[in-house]
């Protein structure tokens, strides 16, 4: 087993989780429905992982996909940890509606 590569993949996954968690938190209010949030999160994690790995590491596509999967799983843990400390999807939608009606 290539433990050194696994350590590198997990380390990059932690970094990607933090980046994607922030990005998803900022952009999830644009979704039409909360039921698509998991799919949106998965796709964003995969895209950011592939781009990050191709830009800043020597990982091939397979390792980049593993990074995306691990970061998706890790981002879910970050969301649960921050639950109550960040705005929920419905709070963001209500805030967005209020901003549009005020303008």
C-alpha cells in the first residue's frame, strides 16, 4: 500500500474541503431548491479538486478524483461542525428575497 501517497491525498483533501466549503456556503443561495445542494456540493468539490491538483500538485486524474471524493466527505463533516454558526439554505434564500424587495 502506498501510504505516502494516501497521506498526500488526504492532506490535499483537507485543503480542498476548506476551500469548497467556503465557496459552497457563498453560492448555495442561488440554487432553486435545497434538494440539489448535495449534488451541487459534489460537483463543486470534484471541479475544484481537479483544478487544484492539476495546478498545484503532481497528482494524476485518478488521484485528483480521490481528492474530490475525500474532500466531499470532509466538507460534509465541516458543515455539521459549523451547523448553527453559518446561515442555513432557507436563511440565505429569505435574505436574498428581502434584498430584492428592498431594491
